[in-house]
């Protein structure tokens, strides 16, 4: 609301009451919608990490202009139409490891609560009736526009807008309750037959589950106007109290540098992405890693990079958890972990600065790897680092340690002094085994590299990659990793 960072003080000590606007279930949610849900999940998980109890409500808009239009076009009733999108939404949030809200109230199940608020607004003089519909009179609420910073100078009193969604240019009295229309679902109520406008549901459901004043309200920047502006007007006019103490809005996600839109045909859903690259954890990490107040550009290259980063974390986490280290503890590693913990916490405490938090993790990995290489890393250190990883996993929701073992592949030529490559085997899963022909190929590639025949070396690398053997040249020599050969997309 102030456009500034503010210190967070909850209404009830130790508790955060959080409302996030959920999906309008008229279509499959696209990756841009999930960027917002993941940002909200990061916020919630971090608040929990900091010791708060979070009460989280996310509404499901199962009646509005778009759902009604969609159901009509398909010739089915509204419930049948919205159910498949509701099911898909829950499937996707589970895939992305988004913690479920305490309640997902549905608009169609809260008609009496909405009617009660409209009645209050009528009684207090904020709402008026026109042709069987009820509208909120903006002129009666001078605080209108504080969140979106719109100008009310050109506002013409009494001009109305019936659509649920509209642009800032058309600031008008908006519909709280829409009169019964031929071919539309309706409810018989004390204020007449009809159905709710979109905005009233969030006022009704947030006050029901969180109280008339609560701590944090989130959504996408698209929600600021008119949706959240209207929520504030309805809520504060009816209750006479401040609606929300802190607003956080997530910026847009664009795809390959362009705005995603149905008309351009470049929207993409979570299942669409996973059909091309089946790594939900990497997708989650990618969607987390751009600060929520910055525009995020989704590309498959960026998803590849997120996967590489996540693999590095997972391999490191596996090494620390599963490898045996000599008994004891060092002072240096204790300090490295404390420093990383502080930076991780301070970064996220500062308006969810995720890059500071992620940098803290990679700095820890780098420093601990040096300690391991110098054999200055003991069993107690491994436990301390493992504990740190477990605690940050509760916030990031992605780390999955990979069990690895070092095997000697050889005999390799002494003259080339190639350190023994490592095989990384995922825990309990069937991984392809390296064959003796493949071992020969690695040797031949090393030889080609030593002879500076990089064309040949690259060709062998590509052949091995096609067979599921990935090579990585490190300063300590070549490492190889056996991975399942990806199936060609159909
Ligand atoms: Zn809402």
C-alpha cells in the first residue's frame, strides 16, 4: 500500500493470517499463474521457517463472467465445467510441491456470506440498486484508489461497469451482485435473484476465515486493479475497519521475452512444460529464483540452468549425507554453516531476496567442497551441514540428496594421469550401467583431448551423452554420470 518496504508486525504474535487470490477455474492455469502461487508458497514456507504459525486461505473462483461463458460454450452446467480445471489445479500444485492452504473456499459455496455483505453495504449507503443489480458507489468511498494509485478526477458519479474485469481507464461503480439473466446460473436470495460479481467473494471469504482485518494479502500485479482495489472498498466500507496490513504482489511472467496470451498462442501449462522436460523440482526452483517484484522470463534454457544448479545442490547434499567422514568436528565448517544460515535468513527476511539466499547456499557448497578436498571435514561437520540442508529444504521445497559412490574405472593410462571418474547412482532407482565400451570411449576421449583433437573429443562426448553417459571436465579431471536415456518426445 505504501510502496515501501515495511517491518512486518503480525496482529497476533507468532501468527500470520494470509489470504492469496486463487485460480479462476475457466481454463487450465498457465505457468505465469503458478509463478504467483510459488512466490506465495515461498513466503508462507519462509514465515513458517521463522517460527510463525501461518493460517492460509486461497479462494477458488468457480463463478464469474469467464466460467459462465465457458460452460455456455460447451453446453454443460457450471459445476461440470469447472471441476476438471479444479482437479488439474490441485494436481499441478502437488506436482510443484506447493503447500496446500488450510482452506480453499469456493465462491459458489459462499453465496449467503456474500449476500450478507452486500446487505451491509446497502444499509450503510455504499451500495445502490439498478435494474435488479447492486453496485458499489465509489464516490461514497473517498479512499478508493490508494492501492493502485489511480486518479479519481475524471470519475463520473453513477457510471457503472458490469464486467468482472476492466481497465484502469474505466474506473466506475462496480457490480456487487448481478441480476438474474437468461441462461446464467442464479440464486434466490434476500437481495433478489442473481449471482455475485467477482470481487465480493474475496471480501466475504477472507473475513469469514481470517477476520475483518488480517495480516497479508497476496496476488499477481494484475489483481491490483480492479480486483484488490474493489476488495478494499467493499471490506472497509462494510466493516469500518482496516482490511489488510500488508500487500505483496508478484510481477508478470513472460515467455521467451514476450507477454503470454491466449491470442498469441504462447501460453504454456505445467504439464506442457513437463512433457518437454520432466523435472518438476527444477521448474519449481526456476519459478522461485527470480525476485517476485521483477518480471520473469521463462525459457527452456533457463529451465536447463535451474536443473544444473539443482543437480549440484542434490549431489552435494548426497555426498554430505551418505559419504563417510572421519570422526570429529572442525571449527572452520561450523563457521561456514553459521554464516550461510545467517545470509539465507537475512536475505529472505529482506523482502524475500531469493538471490542472496541462493548465493549463500552455493557459497557454502564451494567452501565445504574445499574443506572436503583438503580432508578437513569430519563426521560432525557432515551432520551440521546436513541439518542446514534439511532446514533450507523446508523453505525451498526442492532438495533431494543423490546417493553417490566413487568407483575406479580403469585401467587408465598413467601417462595421461586421469583421475578416476565417478559414477553417480540415484538412490533405489534403476540407472543404466556403464559398459566397458563406454569406458574405452572415455579413455579415447581423454587421449584425444591430450592430443588437442577437440573435434574428436566432442564427438565422443556427444555419442556418450546419447547413451546416457554425461561427462563433465573439472579441474580435477573428467567426471562421468550415468543417467536414464531420455525418451524422444512423441
Ligand atoms: Zn481475490
